[in-house]
C-alpha cells in the first residue's frame, strides 16, 4: 500500500475542483443554449422565465416584487 504525500493530495484536490468547475461550466452553457433557443421562439424572456422557472422560484420572485413595490 502506497502512502500519498501532502502534495499528491493537494494535486488531486485541485484536479477534482477543476473537473467540478468544468462540469458546472458545461452545465451552464447547456442551460444558456436552451434558454437562447427558447427565447428565439418566445415573445420575451419574462414569459420564458414564467414558463420554465420552478413554482417556488416564481413565487419568491413575485413576493419580492410585491415587497419592493410596497416600499415605494
């Protein structure tokens, strides 16, 4: 059984972080492509948001809009 040095562990951690960042970047690019293609077929990004966003997120955004309007 071989033992890993601190440098080996640090290198592995950095490598895992890079993979995680790349996966996150790839996922974000896929979402952006989907949104762009959907927006081209929609009248506005707002209608896209309300058709694609989860119900909880839509409710939270609606509540924050009401709160902002009430403070004016």
